[in-house]
């Protein structure tokens, strides 16, 4: 039987560079949109991620603005299986994020120089479609199958 992660274990797990899966309700009769995202977990417990990279607009941004809430699931796909799911409220949508905010995410997933170049390019992009979302977790679900 899996057990829930403690708050500390959950924070440690989210600090690792897992890919998150974001789900947001649709407003056009389609099922919820579910997509992978890079994210960062901040010290205050809020989660950040971005959309619309390289000047491309995405359905995800429109749905997040409309719904104002999302679910984010992060998992460890090899044994011992673990996952954390956060049911969140969107608290900020920043169309002019700083280099540091973007780099905090990209540096988790890319080598330092590539992360820096990515963050610089997005922070300087003039298209105005790049959005850094901040989400406040309202509820947590988690499981650790280490003892299963």
C-alpha cells in the first residue's frame, strides 16, 4: 500500500527536475487539455511554469486564463514509484517575466549555458505571447510506493 509523502518529502521531490503534466479544463466542449511542462517549485510553495515559447501562442494560455485553475502532476516513473499532484489556483500570469524567473525553470532542465540562452531569448522576445504562470497549490495528493 503506498503512503503519502510528508511535506518535506514532497518539497524534496518537487525540487528534482521531473517533467510535470499540466491539466486545465476546456471551454469548448473538448476534454481537458493535458500537456507536459517544465516547472519550478518556489520556497513559498507556489509553482511556476511558462507557455508560448519562441513566439508561438498556445491553447493552454487561453484555457488557463479562462479557468483560473489547473492540476499539475509530477511523477517518478521508475520503482520506487512516487507522484505528487497539486490542485492549484492561478495567482499570476506575467507577460514580462524577468530573466531570473525564466532561468529558475530552464536551469533545472538544460545545461547552464543552454538554459541561460533560452531564458535570455524568451525574456527579450518582443512578441508578447510568452507567459510565466504562478500557481498556488490548494490541495496536494501524493504517493510513495517504496514500501509496497
